[in-house]
C-alpha cells in the first residue's frame, strides 16, 4: 500500500499501544506458568503481527490462549500442561519471537521446526547454535529457515556476547529456571540494549521467577516455577517516541497509557528531546544508541530539523533489523530533502533548513514508515510512502490514530 501525506500538524489525544517488549515477555511467562487449573489474565494487549507470532508460538508448545469475552485486548492464558513431542513455530518476521522461543522450546525438550518471513531467515542465531549445542541441543540449520532443533537443554554455564542482541540473553533467562540445575550466563562483551534485559527480569519477577545479577552476567537457579499472574500491559515508549518527536516539530499531542516509572529504555527519547529543544528551537545531539536502537529513525528525523549537525553512534546492529536500518533511515532523510550520511556504526545528520518532501520506500520496515509520517508534519511538500502497510508489524492502528489527530493521509495504491 502506497500513501500520500499532505503536511499538517497533529493535535489531540492518543492512547499509546501497549509495549510490545513487555507484552512478548508477559505472554511467554504466563504460558510457562504452572497454574494447575489457574490462569493468568493479561490485559491491554495491542495486537500486532509480532505479538500474534508469540501467541501462536507458545500455543504450538502447548499453552492455552483464550480471548476475553468482553475485551478483545485481554488474553486468558493457561500454562503448558501437556507438551507435544514435536511442534512447528511460525515466527513470521518477529526476531523477538524467534530468539525468545528457541531456548524455551529447548528447555521443554520439544523437537521444534521454526519458520519465518522477510529478513528473519537471515538474522543470526549462531550464538544459540554454539551455546545450546554445548548443552544438549542439536540444530539442523543451513543459515536460513525453516530449521529444526531437538534435544533436552541442560543447565550449566553459557558464554554469550552482549553486543550482538540482548534477545539472546532474554531467551536464556526465560528457559534456564525450568532446568534441573543452576545455570550462569557469562557475558563475554559489554551488554548492549541492557534496558530490554531489565524488562525481562522485571516481568519474570512478577511471575515468581528470580534472576541474580553477577559481576559479569547473571546466575539463574533451576527448578523454579512460573506462577500465574494478572496484569495490564503498559504503553510502549518506542511507539510514543514518534508522537513526542512530532510535538517537538510543532504538533500538540497528549499521550496516554504510559507508565512514568517504566524501565523501558526508549523512555530516553524524553531526555534527548529536552536536551536539544528549548525556547521553541531545535538544537543538536550526539546519541549513543546502543541501548535505544529502535529510536534511531525518528531521532534522525528530529535531527534533520535541528540547527547543527547531530551524530548517532553505536548503532551498528541496526544493519540486521527488518531492514538495514542505517541505510534505510538515511534514504528516508535524503529522499525528502535532508542530508544524512551513514557511518560504520551510525549516522551523521546535517540539517538543510527545510525539507521539501518526496517519496520514501519503507523497505518493509515499520519504523521507517512511522518516522516518515512524523517528518511529513513539517515538510514543505507532500511525502509519499511506499509499502506503508509495514506498520502492521508493531502498530496496526498508527494511521488511524494519525488521521484522528488531523494527519492528512490518502491511499494512492493498494499494490
């Protein structure tokens, strides 16, 4: 679907969708809960293709999910009682689902075939192949999907690079409490995206499972039991960031459903905006994005309307997201009249004074689409976004909310 956005400011109230990061984790913990005949009730879930992938994955492993009778945003979840010998898990395009579920299925001893789409089959899992392979798991893997995994995961010491993806750490944290013995995760490099691991530990604690932090990683006691737990998922700061940046560019949007005490790392967008926006002017920034990679596209948009050069660094892992997000963010900026240069690990954004609008290819990346829509609130001319349906991955109602707030969006092609 291709759309055309005519520049206009946004104004009004918007309820931010639930945190995808928290929802993934709560759904998995609830599905692992040993509730006998009890259930967990998780409310406020904003369903997207990624969240649906995790629900379907845990269903395939034996958990039960039932949509609330009077509330489609609530899931009643029954923990795994009778696990299958074999399962097929379709991760769609969700890297979180893939990397979270691999060690969970391994801990359950379920022979599992994994499927995926888009760029997901090319996203690396070599850390798991190496470390789980040392602890009882065999992979039939040829650098793509589908692939099969079998065996029974064993407790022990897992040596994990921290600078590839925190998703590997989270996946192991979910799985290791289920094993008979105690285990340890030893980080062999600095842990990037640490806030996502903090979210994991925080959610696990609410489901009765604890993790001990060590000097160089984490220690996890075995034979722990996830307990049923009810909660409502808080709003997603990575989605809120688009509207916060729109406000910095002149819109007036009031954001609801956010937890001011959240441990979400993307809440840092507020600090960045506060540091560079003052007296109605937009300055510049240097941002280490190792912990906040999802903010890069929209921060690049903000920087494009600044007064001086801005630098984004420590974001090399964005090359293996839904798109090569450094290249596609630069393409977005440059195609609408800005000046963005890709570096080895980030971007340099040089403001051009005005942005004339133009055509942006989403490259199938939801965050590129939403960042382009935010840029269109301040461009001099219209912005055409090709492949705008990519927002369905994380925020299916984005353009519905955008139009309610006064955004002028027209579909020009359904192909």
